[in-house]
């Protein structure tokens, strides 16, 4: 899976001499540009399996590096550094440190699915981008994104009640992300709803927002979904070795605290 794009060579890995003569031949300027060798010190041979264990990343092994995903990418058209094909390559090669250098770019996927439609191997690149962003969050490399928080709030409500109640979802999302409830756009939207919607419907929406009614007979369905979620999350934690990482971190913190107390 070769990499040919010149843009993928990091500037710090290029060595150019303004004045250089080799065996009597002047190779100053771009003629003397060399690529510094790289040594991978933290190769992660499990990286592809970790991404494949997350929703959307299941078929990353099908990629044959044709570049159709990047060529059709909406974000790549605006920012050449956003390169799904390159990141899939890094994941499959286990080059975790190189992937982490772009951790602030990967989440910018807009889920337009152009890459998925153009992929000849059904890799589902859009899903791989989402799985990679999720992996970054689970591993602690990036903070939990607002979209992830919203997904959690939305899912919790569905599992608990079997209903979608927009006001309740919005309040919880704003609360968890530290945003004020009284925002200009919310106030304006509420005013317009009060003008255009019937009083009966507004009253029903208000009651639903306070009491969160359940779908009739939802208890068993909600319990089954919750059980399935727990199973999937356990599989993901095992695939990503999250329990071991957390235990190691706690042990390290405990050791540091003990050392501080001893002093």
C-alpha cells in the first residue's frame, strides 16, 4: 500500500540545502531535498482490529488504497490535509503515532457519504472515520465531542422511554456540554412555536418534557436494548484494552499519591 502524495511528507522530515556541492556538482536548492528517515517506536499491531471492533470500522480490511474516498471527499476539497485514504493506510499499518498527529482533523468528517458511494470495495469510509473519531475519544486522545454527547443523551432517552422528546433531549445536551438553556435561537424558536402551534399540542409537549412518558409495554424492549448495549460496549472495551489502560492509570496515580504522601 504505497503512499505517493508529496503533500503527505511532513515539512519537518524534509532537509533542503541552499548551497550544496556533491562531487563537483552543484545541487543547491530543491535538487538537494532529502527525506529524513523515520523510526516507528510505538507500532500498534492491534490498531486495525481496534478500529474494526467499533461501529462503522468493520470492513476496513477491504481497503486497497485506490484513493476514491479522498478524491470524492467534500472536506478534502477544502482542506488537502483531510485524507481518509491516508488515515486508513496508517491504521492498517499500525502507525498510531502518525495517526495521532492528525487527531484534530479526523473529527471534521461531515458524513456526506460521497466516499461510501464511490468506494469500489464497500469499505464504508465514512463509518471508518466515525469509528476512528470514537476510538480517539475512548482512548483519551481527544475530549468527548458535542456530537458524541448528543448521541449519548438521545440514546439514553430512547432506551429509557421508547420515545423521542426534543425538549428533554435539548435540555440534557446543553446541560452536559455546559451551555446555557436561555439562548437567543431557542427563545426565538419558542416564540414562533407558541404563535403557530395549537395550545393543546404545546401543552402536551410541555407535559411530555416534564414527566417523560414511556411507550406502552416498553420495559422489556428497553431492557433488551440496554443488555445489548452493555454486551457491545464490553466487546469494544476488550478489543481496545480499555480496562487494562484504566487499571494501569489508576495504579500509576495511586503510586504517585503514595509517593507524595511519603514525602
